């Protein structure tokens, strides 16, 4: 009866699971084969080779999902690279204005406000299909990059198509996070997500590098890269659709009650959790700063530094992709040793310093300062990405993970929508169409505003991290003993 001794056998009670710091929903996941197969079958080794050695680290029911999700994240990463490639296409190829850049960034990242709809839609559509179907809609949107059936100018049409694609992608982004609980037990979930995000990051880096080279070689055919990304995303979605899901899985169960009631209950929980509320307030300062100005970097390079298209693409797209990919593993280990507030404080300080370099470099025309700013910002972004994915789990009880993730992603969407619009008004007002107000525009001075917000966020996070009493699950365990 070794299964019972480990607390994962069929007779293990819910109270025993919680006392052993296991997710009760994982018992069913790990016991699917336990009732009919011997203990050794749970970790039956497969063939030789690197892939086999990795798979052998996971329970047998998790291996096929891990393989399929690995293939999915190749396309997922290819699409993620468009965050960096779309702004440089607008700035260096299509002759877009800062308004085009701001509107794209606002809609693409503000779409996260729709993330609470994922839970509501899951009442009618299986959660897995909320990943697959919107991805196919995104593929259709990307096909629109190759032709323009309207009277809109090229930059406006491109902005419209890409904004629509990013809105459709809000469902897969949230659905993937929710399905991790289905595919992987809590004992192996972190390792699985780490592998998947590494594949995604490498794919994004390779596609960004390919875009940099392709645009420098044949910029008039920029749309071919976007069609290639759509092909990767379509193929990867088919791999995701092939992942087997048990019919009785918890993520497939439909809820009851109205969406408004669920929203009100969730809002009440959020507002009464003082630690999580303070965390989100502190998180919002630097997050707002980043959304306010990061999309300005291509325009800063062309308009204030007078750089050519190739150098602009290198600073605005290739450098960030390289630095985020290679710094993320280091920051992941760092975040294992500190709480998420102290981690975020570190990233905010680096971001604030980077924005100072952007401001001084843009105002003085000093290229190396802007390059140094891009370097620091890329390094900080690698840590911020890991922190963004995992920080909310520090505060969420075992029964509120989905709620806290929804609040976190929704607030990110809110500032992602508003901050770029505020930024474009500060950076340059004239092109918005409000008359000859260009004399009021701050230009590179806008980065000073973003730097101040970043340092304010660092101070807030440092204070909260220094006085924090530990993660939510540790409190639950100590209170129950």
C-alpha cells in the first residue's frame, strides 16, 4: 500500500492532501491509473534520448500533454514575437505615426481586460477549445495582413488587423494558464511550465531574429513573415487540440449563477484581501510606466536619434528578444530565493534606470545611452515576465487560484489599455487631431514620467516585501496546526 503511505492513494482524504500541501484536484489526476495498475506503472520509463529522459521525470498521464504543449508553444512563441515586430513594421516599413503605435499597444494589451470572460465562456465551451478556436480566429486575422480590401491606408489597416488578432488571443492566454491544473499534478507543474516557457521563448527569439533579417533584406514583402507565423500557429493549435482530456475533468464543469454575481463575489474577495490589493497597487505603478512608453522606442530611434531602419529594428526588437530569453532563467532562480515583491522591486529599479537612459539619450541624441537603456530594460523584462506569471500564486489560497489570476490579468489589461493613450498624449499631442498643440508635447521627457512611476513602484514593492509574513499556503498550514 505504498500509494496510501505517500498520501496519493485512492483512500487519501481531502484533509490529508491539504496537510501534505497537495492540491486535492491532483489526487484524481495521479490516481487515474492507480486503481488498475501497479505503482511502478505510474512512472514507466520510455526509450532513450534527451526527450525520453525529460518525459521520464513526469507521471505517465502528463507525458502526452507535455509533448503536445511543447509543439504548441513553438507556434505560441512565434506569435508572441509579434509584440516586438508589429511596432517596427509600423515605424520602419509602413510609415505609421505614434498614434498607430499607441493604438495597437493599447488594444493588444488592453484586451486582457476580457480575461474574466474566459471563465464564463467555459460554461458552454470546453476550456481546451477556448485555446484552440480563438487561435484559429487569430490565424484568419493574420491572413488579412497580405491584402487590404478597404480604403484605409496601409498602416491603419495593419493596425486594425493586428489589434483584432490580439483581442482574439486573450482567450488562449488565460485558457492555457487554467489548463495547467488539468494536465500536470502540483508536484510537477512548475517543471512542466518551465519547459514550455523555455520553448516559447526560444521560438519567439528565432522568429524575431528571422523578422529582423527578412525586413532588412526584403521589407516590401514583410507580410510573408506574418503568413508564416499564422501557419505555425495553426499547426500548433492542432497539436493542442490533440491533447486528451478526461470527460469528468474539473475544468470542464459548467458553473451556475450570473456573470455579474460571480464578478461581484470576486471583487469583494479582492478588496478584502489587503496584501493582494497592496501588491496589485504596487505592481500597477511600474506596469503603467512600461505600457506608457515602451512602444515609443522605435519612434524615439527614428525621430530623435535619426537612426536608420536596420539599427532601429535591432534596438527595438532583436535586443529585447535576446535579453528576455537569456535573462529569464537567471531571474527564475532569483525569484525562488525572494518573495515576489522584493523581486518586483529589483526589476522596477532596473526599469526606472533604463527609462532615465532613454530620456537623456533621446534628448541629447546620444545613441549609446539609448542602447544601454534598451539593454537594462530587456534584462529587467526577463525577470518581470516570470514575476508576472507567478506572483499572484503567492497570495492565492488553494481554492482561489483562478480568481486571483483573473484579477491580475484583468488589471494588467486595464493599464495596458489606458497607459499607451496617456503616453501618446504626453509624447506628442498634435497627430491626435486636437489642433496645433505640438508645443505641449513632452517627447523624450515622457520617459522621465515613466521613470518616476517605476521608482515609486520599486519603493512600494520593497516596503511590502520587507514587511511580508509569507505566502498564503504557509499561513493556511500554520493556522490549521
